[in-house]
């Protein structure tokens, strides 16, 4: 960020180290609701599962507004919020695959992309870099998936609307999965560009190696 940008940015946008804030509490509650949602889907209580995921979506919307409007953007919140989104996506796609509502290849596509990013994170760490900033395509993909999978749950909960919501749910799901991997390839290119400029950080020698070296030199 340039100095002019830093000067013109409102104070409310500053990222703090606070832990106990309203947005953080909402994000923590969303994470706590993930296993509840998962159980409801697995046992076939689709109406209850739908209520839980709608409540999660509303809290996701509210914590973003509260964080920006009241200057409660925190480093912890920047971790909890996307974690809650991903956990709900994982829970929904895995549970729906178990129910045979979606195919298992969709689980591989969605979960595999985050495993791929985890590997990129390890590569970056070996070169002394932290996580890459979230790309807008990644945010759009998460948004599409986060609101696509509930449409499929809605179709299971209310079969009378299934013929309408299922095509919409699948359209958002496939589009979200495509954007998910498109963003992943952009992260790969950024990782390649960064690591090409920086040599890998060598791991410090172990205490055992130091002991052997001293004994040999002596």
C-alpha cells in the first residue's frame, strides 16, 4: 500500500488484534453450527439443515457490515470468516455426496482445490512468504458455492420446488467450482513468480548434526 492510500484510508478500516468483537463471535457461532448442519443433512432433516444454513448466511452478511461500519475488522476475523465459509461448503458437499444428491467427483474438485492451495502455502513458507492475498475470483467462487449448495438442500427439503431450484443450484455449483480452480491457477502463477525471485530458505541444521560436526572437527 502506498503512503497516499494509507493516509486516505478511514480509521475504521484499520485491522486490529482484538479478539472479542461482535463479528468474531458471529463467525465463531457459524463454525459451531457446521457440525449441527452436517448432522441434519446426514439424517435427512433437510428443513432443519436449511434453517441452519440460512441463519449462517444471515450472520455472514451481518458480521461483514458490523465489522466495516463499527471499525471491528480484526486479524482473527480475517481468519474465522473464510474458515466458516469453507467449512460449511465442505460439510454441505460431503453430506450431499453421502446422500447421493451430488456426485463424489464434486467433492474431489472442491476439497482438492483447497489441498492444492495448502501445498502452495507450504512452498511460499519455504521461501519466506506468508499466505497470498485473497483474489476477487476466489471470493466470487466462495460466494457462488456458499449459496449454491443450500439451493440443493432446499430442493431436498421441499420437493415441490425441486424442479426450479435444482437447476439454479447446479448452475451456481458448477460455476463456483470453475471459478474456484481458476483462482487456484492464479495463485499458482503468483507463487511461481514469487518463488522464482527468492531462493528457498535453508532449514537450520539439527542439534544432532551440530553434535556430529563438533565431534568430527575435534
